[in-house]
């Protein structure tokens, strides 16, 4: 089925140019800033061969692979994604299990989140976010008649997400769990889930989250450190305090590209989780505003594409488009919030910008599917079949 879909290449007679340009601008900003933020780290790390361009070259390769995968994903009709969504979800769950097996999963900084592919590492949780979007949308469409029922509508999905959450917590990857939960709950709500039940579940989720933090000394320490990083600036609050220093140094217009001091081995993970802090330091409030505006427009267009699909009675496509918008919006908000010190450290990268092959791959494939949905909408409005 996938092979047959690839043989029928769609012609891009019409597409959302603003969506494409916002993605390209974010990728371009990410490429420049990954290089700027990683030069110092690359020059002092023996694993990089002390080459300043090490992370830039790898990020460029990741982008090339991501664009190739996105091109293939765009050729696949939405109905095929829907048909295979349960199998893709099972594939994602299988990868999450594999990563927990000693000798197969790779452990870094106390977390077992990666599968070694020799040349690169694969992070299954990034692919799982995309597969959850596809599966949750398919589940909601199939169970549309039971969205008012807690037992028939929500409970089966709750069990599936409980298993997924347990696998993510075993890594542990609390940030990915937060994003996956937001995706599943958001799609269920948009799919017509009874709002009173939804509100009750949201309250229960909040209570469970607080309880989960209270019973874990490690997570409690991270929350306390986030609330007052200056209390232990050389220990638990070290990373956040240096991130805040970067924001403070940036002021309105920043210190200029390449002028960051915090990237000189002061701020850990400057080119991954804390890339936004370097953007703030080098380009100030102006740079932050540009990035936030581009993400806001990207999320807006995702929801607009979803609304148009719903008007055409393409409900699965509508939920997938909006699910992708929820995913990118929630993850970017969490990452920026962590960098600014308004949320606890989660270990989430900034979509489309941060260094990381799995994240770039998953983001670009998801956006290709979003662009495909928009293209199919336009074809149907012109009277063509898709």
C-alpha cells in the first residue's frame, strides 16, 4: 500500500506557502544557532575531534535525512496513514520497550532513552509523539459515537496511554510523557469528548501529577530548584541560573551573533535543551519574539488546516492536523518556559531548532503529513479526488 502510494506522486499545484516558509525560517535559525551555541563545546570535546564544526555538520546531515523522509511522507495519502496508524503505534511501543533492555538501550546522564544505530542514536520517544498523534486521531474517529461515555470512550484510550506513560517514565522521560498526554487529551477533547468528563479527568491528572512529584525526592528537588535556582547556583540551580543570566545579558537586541558568553562551557546543553537561552543572549527580546511568532503562526496554520479538513468532513485528517499543532505548540511552550525559569527542567528540545536527529526527523515527517492534509483539502475544493 505504501509502495503504491509512492508511485502516485502528488503535484504541488497549491500549498500553504506561509506554513512552508515559517518551517524553513525556523530550520534556518536553528542551523545557525546550533553552530553558534556548539562551537565552544565542540572545540574542547575529544569525542568531536576538537572540530568546531562537528555539531553543525551533523545537524546538516540530520536536516538532509529529515527532508528526505518528509518528501516520502508527503507522497503517502492520509487514508493510508489512518489505515496503518495502529501498527505504527505498536511499532513505537516496541521501540520504547527495546530502549529499556540493557545492552540495547543506551544510557546517557542517568536516562535510558536512546537506541544506538552505530553512526547515530535514535530516540524512540520522539517518534512515539508522532505515532500517538496518528493513533489518537484514528481512535477518536472510530469511537465518535462513544465520546460521551467514560467507559466506552475514554477508558480504552486511557489504558493504552497508561502503558505508554509507564514506558516513558521507566526511561525516565517525564517531558515526553507531558507532551504525549497533552496530545492524547487534546485530540479527545477536539474529537467531541464530553466536556464535564474532560474537566474531571483534567483535575484528576493535575492531582496525580502533584502526587507523582511529591513521592519522588529527585523530582521534588528539581521543582524546588526551579522555584529558586539562586539558592543553590552551583548545584541544583546551576543550569537554570546560567540560562537566566543569558536572558538577562540579551536585553532588547542581544549581544550579537557569536557574542554569547554562556555558551563558553558555562551553560550545559546550550545547543540542545537550552538553545533558546543562547538565542535570547545573542538576539535579545527581538530574537525571542521572532521565534515565538513563527511558532505561533505554525500552530495557527495547523489548526486552520484542521478546521478546513473538518468542513470537508475529513475528520481524521482534521484531528491529525490539530494534533500536530498541539504537539509542536506544547513542546515549544515547555522548552521556552524551562529556559525562562517558569517551568521545571524537563529535558525537552525546541522543535525544529535544537540539535538532535530524532527530533528533527519526527518534526519534519509530521509537518510533511500536515502539508499533505492541506494539499488534499485544496484538491477536494477544486473537485479532484485524493
